[in-house]
């Protein structure tokens, strides 16, 4: 039971992480920036604050009494992660969604795990170290196979093959992947805030919510600021019109709920795994969420008439499951 609950929570978190992107299919008739303003308000402010207020009494007192350097560092990493999210959208037109996803997920998973790992004292002498490194390498292989499957599928269903800017697109995707890893790095560095919450009597798994609130303040500033800039630049305020956008509002709320539900539940599972939680939990979260997102893609018919690429995808997803098992074993040694 000691290991069952944390990994069950990670599985639930992966479901939410792999599902939230569905909402982005239903933005119309809202502009991206107007939809995004609503989405980040719900995902990064409203839902995290409500959950934290319910689970963490004296939330603001805890944050105010936490080490200031932890607060600023957590917000900074959240802000930098926000830049990575924006660069994701820039990379896709150059190299396609599948290759962008492969590069970003691979780098975000490995860097987001390794940076917190090497912040642990004597990390390489830990008994779990070989399992973590082995699991991460296998995870990268799994992500690479799924990305190749997506690229092969795109070649079958698209006659557009613009490779003029592929180097530029890959460079942007690499930077995006590294920046995207910083959400988990921020969470790991916000550990003193969670520890302060435990001093106030908050149970370990709920204390992680106080850490997320601070990290997401930084993430919100970047995301909201950029969306607001586009609203002024494109003069797209009229797309907030509720009479034409009820469905888009609904999916913005659903996507926002799922997005933070993934992080909140992941944080609880990682907290129960102890200091090594963000190291093991993060690549498991991203790997399993890739499986979930591809399941939804399959249900939507995105792999129709692409049998060979789909079989390759199944191999990649199986490799990701193996990596999750090995990473899980790393916490049992």
C-alpha cells in the first residue's frame, strides 16, 4: 500500500494530463488569445487557489513565512516554463506536431527529472540512481519511437512537406523542451514551502498544493501577459462574445480543470514518494500522459489509414510502460 497509492495518483494525474489538450480542439469561434486568457485564469489561478484554500488552512500565512528565495525561485521557474509553452506553438508550423511533441516530451521529461536529481546531495550514490538513469534512457527511446510513428503518419495523410525551416524548428523545439522541464524543477525547488505547510499541520500530500500555488503565480504572469499582448495587438476582444462562444468557454473550463488536476494529483503522488518523488514521478507523468493523449487521438480517427505507423506507435507506448515500471522500481530499492 505504501507504493500503491503514490503510483495510483500518478496514473490519475497522467489521465488528466493526457486529456486536457482535447479542449484546444474547441476554441472556435474564440481567438487563441481570448480562449487562453480564460483557460489560464482557471488552470493557474482559480482552481489551484480553491483547492489549496480547502486543503491548506492559513495558505497565505504559510507562503509569507516560507523562505523568500524558495518563493522567488519557484515563481521564476514557473515564468520560464511559460516561455517554453509559447515556443511550442511556434515550433509546430516548422516541423509538425508529432516531431515537436517527441522533442519536447523527451527533453522535458529527462531534464525535468535530472535537474532535481542532481540537486539531491550524493545523488549518484543513491541505490535508486541506476534505475532512474535506466528508466529515463528507456523513456527517451519510447518517446522517440512514438514521435517517429507520428511523423510517418503525417507523411501518409499530408502532401505538405515543407523542410525549409526544419533546423530552425528543431532548435526552437529543443529550447522549448528544456524550458518546459522547469515546471517540475520549480515544484522541486518549492519544497521548503510544502515543508512549511507541514509545520502548520498540513498532511504531506496536501502540502504540495501550497508549492504549486507559488510556482503557478510565475507561470500565470507569463501566459496571461502574452495573451493580453496578443489581444491588444490583434484587437480580438470581440471573440469574448458569450452568445457565440458558449462551447469554447465550456471547453476552456474543462481543459483548465484537467490541466491543474494533473499537476495537483501528481504533486500529491510525488509528495508521498518523498525527496525522490519529483525525480521519479515527472517522467512517469509525461510518459503515461503521452499514452493517454494518443488514445484520444486514435478515438478521434487521427490514426485512420495509417496501420504501419500505428503499430510503431504501439511499440513506443509499450516501451514507455516499461520505463514507468523501471522508474517505479527505483523507489523500492
